[in-house]
């Protein structure tokens, strides 16, 4: 089926190469259409999408409820500034508050700007208290976004290179190591910022009691706990928020990616106490939470919190993990399968990128998370028959790869 603009892949690539700054490298596909767990390229070839726009389209592509909300809002009011009250934004905040620990919300444009808001709030909170504590501890192998403060918070040097000097006031310590966190605390430390599961860092899960210990440490040392749930939130792990598995709550949480099911929106939620760090004029954004994106996010959240939706996603994720673990027993190229819900990483004994490229030839979209981890983050509506198709394709690819290396 032809895309809306009816250009073929070669024409799109040529136009792209003439005018767009290349920060993404060479790509093979020009995606033109999506529906549910399927996407089609400019030539009409169909693919099973197990990447979901990097954990964004959790309800699948062009979900009817979200599409309808976007269309209806686009006919009413697309944008107005935050100098005015916005009904969809207020209703979205109310629904997020209902389903979370956080009664207060600030809406941003993406995950990085949600994390910027969290960093600014943590710093200003202590400044408002009259005891400035600008130091924030984050984890090695973390990923918090591409803005300057967010890449400084990110514990991967490859994202820092060429952007120095970075923002002062950040320290990185090993993930899943509470002793390292405690040792890094100074009198100027105001917050600890971590991902409940590291996504870009390789789908790395901490010990089951890690978050509880971090929460206890923050309580004992009077620190704010910031949880970056940009990738792991919004149902990805089988719960609405990943920290629910640990039975704790943070002081501040950040969301984005799947919040708008593809429409760009980020959010920072917090306790009433933490919210006191911001006041009129202390932080703002032009587009954050505008009528269009708020309407899309509201429809997304209403769909996701309907009875049975998250339970089914959790069960589907368990099925996917079981099938991958069965596959691992037959392939020495698989070192480990790890994940929670439908956030799954397959650790390989060799680079993941060629395996992802080979799966593309079988009509499966996925991607790496670090050098040797194959990441599967499909829409939460994926069916077991689709998972079986992935397993069959991966089995074939791994057999071929093993044959090439023997």
C-alpha cells in the first residue's frame, strides 16, 4: 500500500541525504504506514514491529482511541500556551494522579525535557529550603536523554564526547550497588536519579530489593529519589509503573515515550512536598501539555488502565520470556535472556546489530541495546502467534549465524 506522500524508499533517502543532518547513520527502511503491531515501508512491504518506535507505541500503531482523540482535538484546538488553562491537560494530570503516588505534574515535550524538569526541581527544592544541594548521583550505563544536563546525568561516556564541559554536580556509580550510592553521598547531595530497569544500557534489571534499599537510603540521608521511567513506565513491565514491582514510591518520576503513544509528550510527577521547589515562573515550556498532545495521552492512559489490559500484557511478556529461554537452551549464541513484562533483552555472545539486521530480512523489527544485547519492546497488544513468529525467525537467524562461525 502506498504511503501518504507516495515516494519510494530511494527517493526519500535521496531527499533526506540532501537536506537532513545525518546523526542516525544509514537506514534501510522508509516506513510509510502502521496499524497495530504491523508497519509497511514505502514499497508496501509488511513488518512485525517488535521495537514500537523504541518502546513508544505501547498500544500499537494508530490505535483507534488515540487516533480519534487526536482528530477530534485537532478539529477543536491544537495549541494554546500554558498562560491559559487547558482542559485535556488538567484531566490528564488528574488521571495520572489517580493511578500514581504523584498528586502534582508538569508536562514537557519528551523524556529528556522531563528529566531536565526533574533535575531542576531537585536542585531548586533544596535551594528554596535555604540549604542548596545541587549534587545528584546517577548510575553507570544509565541513559537520561540528549540535552546537556540529561547527557551529563547519563552514565555512558560515549554520549559525553565532544560536548564538554558538561554540567557540574553529577556523579556516576555502578548500578545495583547501594553501597556505592551511599559512599558517593556528600553534604551537597540532594538527589539520587536512577532507572528501575536500565533500557539503553542493556535491559539490565537490578536485584529485587535494590529499589527498596535505595528508597531507605534516601529516607535515611534526607535525599530526593528520582525514578526515570521514560522507557519502563506506561505498562512496559506489566504494571503501569515499573517501581510498583518493588512496592516503593519515589519523590519524583519522569515519563515520556509511550505516554502519548507516538505523540511527543513528557511528564514529571512528584509529591506535594517536592512540588514546593517550583513556583510561578521557575520553569516553563511552550508546547508541553498542549491540547493536542494531552488529548492523545489522555486516551492512551484511559485505554491502558482499562480492566485486564496490563494483566494481559504481563502474561504475554511472560510467554515471550519463556519462549526465548527455550530458544536459549538450543543456541550457545544466547548468553542470557532478561526482562520484565514486554521489556526484554537477549544478551548475545557476539554483536547484536547483525542479528537485528538479519531479523529485518525476515520481516521483524527490533534493535540493539548496547553492543551485544538484542532488545524486544513490542506493542503491549502483541499476540502470542506474533511472538511465535519472532521465535521461529530468531531460531533461523541464530542457526545461520552459528553455521557461519564454525
